C-alpha cells in the first residue's frame, strides 16, 4: 500500500520553529571543497533560501521522496535542480561538497550503515551535516504511541524502537571516519494558540503522528485525537494567552571527510 503523501501546508505552519535548528547546524559548516550542495530530504524547501544565500555560486540540489513537497520546494526558486529519490539509496552523479539534511533521516533505519555511506559519497574534505529530532521519548511523542496502543491494541502491538540514537552513539560511529562534532539541544518552543484542539497536537500531527493515523477511519482518528489531547494538557498546560511552552530535543552532527 502506498502511503499518503505529505501535507506541505500543515507542515509549514511551524516553519520558523523548524528552521531554527537548520540555521544552527549551518553555522557549524566550515570551508568546503569544490562541489555541489545537496539538501537531502529537502521537504518543502524551507532550508533552500538559506543554503543558497550561504553558497550562492554553488549548484544547489534538493532530494526528497515526496512529490508534493518537491512541488512546494520548486516554488521557492532557490534550487538549481530537484529530484525525487529515496535518501536511503540515493547517490549523486558527482561527489558533492556538502550533504545537508535537516529533520529527515530520522525516518530511515540503520543509521550505522546509512551515515558512513553518505560520508563516503562526498568529495575529499566535504562535510556531512545532519539534524534530527530526538523527541521520541518526550510526552508529546510517547503519548501518541501509548494512546494508539490503548485504543487499537491489535494494530500497534509490534515492539517500537527509538529511531534516533543517543548522541554518543553517533560520535563513536563517525569519529573514526573524519573530523566529527556531535551535540544535542533542547529548544523551548512557544506554540501559538489555536482555534480548536491543543497546540502540541497541531505540531505533531504533521510529522510524527502520520504513521499512526494514516490507516484510521475518520471516526477512529477523531477518537484518537480526543484521547491524545486530553493527556497533553497535563504535560503541556496552556499559558494565560493560550500558548504552550513545548520543550523539543534535537541531535546534530557534522563530519568532515578526510582529504
């Protein structure tokens, strides 16, 4: 069964919050050799403008598996080329100077194989720069799993494995392969009030929640959202103005391939 495509409009509601980590990652990218800039898992092109501004004379290529997201990325006018491809198997036609991936590779398994493979695709002296959410054990995400299992135990009985490892795992994996920097940041995000529902639900619904709700009927999804939001208020109480303070953890790594 083909999964429903991403909803760019829903994802873009939190563009500013999602862009901040990409900017923090980009600040750690130093001198690069000759070669293209790859936005791997470019999504709707949110990072395209800042990558083009930082590297105006480089060929900027966006890679994503979602046709809907690629259509949005094309509208930015920042990319020299856009290609539909699976990041797990994608390979460039020539070694790039930078592979930049913002909040995409958490969707792919086997990082122990994937990350060294991506590093090996770079030109000598090139940089692999990755940012991934590591919020999966936070209440916002854990409640999605527990709510789904409580309501639909027969569908969500399979064991769950955290898709992003601790920072030390990536440091040990990549340090032998090149100059490696790994860090983790908790962002205290203020989510604006919403007309209906809880602000955190609106944030998670466009990303982490998708695999849990895409197979539900409309009635089942409504039950799921009601139960999920009832739990959210305990961990993320609304402020006087209706906003919510939402701590969100992300892990970063940059690896410079040896020349």
